[in-house]
């Protein structure tokens, strides 16, 4: 018998690159070679009841600065999450990334996250260096990803 809750599971992450309008070709920038596929862990397209949009991607090694995401803002809150892959030192990101919030540059070298309130301009986001792969997720407190500059393709 199938569970009545099966519809709430995402069992195969789908590409969500078309949602992410502030990255790559949609934003008028070249997608960095060190960024893996953009995958949806949860979004309303797969689970209509979902009130969030959660992405997942691997960031691979690079030894020169790379910009990934252009400056933008949302009309909903967002949490950006990055975590390293060393189970013996979960704080060690294995990379140096940068993120601007309202034009103020922040440099990040440890696993962690940042809460971005609705209406706060953030990014560019990029990498000064990546010594070993790490995981990156964006949790949008909205069922669909959108920003002031762009809307996802329909």
C-alpha cells in the first residue's frame, strides 16, 4: 500500500537551473566551471504544498577568484548555507568565499549560513579559492525563486 504522504517526498532531485535567474546565462554571466549542477531539494514544482524553495549544489576546486551570483534582492527571506566535507572538522569549509550584503563585503572560511531578510540586496557571491569541494544550498522562504531583476522562465 502506498503511503498517503508519498506526494511530500522528493526522491530524485531535479535540475533547477532555470529557476536561478541571478546565475549563469540568465544573469548574463558565464557559469563558473567549478559549480556543479543546480538541484532542487524541495520546491512547489515537485511538492505543490511546499512553502519553500531549497537548492543543493557542489562547489569544486578553483585557485583563482570566480564570481558566481550577481547582486539582487527578494521579496521573501532567504538563508544561504555552505558546509565543508571533512567529518573530522565540520567547521573547516576548505574554501574562501565572498558575499556582499548591501555593498559590504564578507569573507567566509568556515561552514555556516547567513539569513538575508526580504528586501536586503545581497551578492555578488563568489570564490576567492576552493581547496576541496563543499556543498552550497539556498533556502528561499517562498515556494518559488524570484528576484527584483529577473523572473524564472515559465
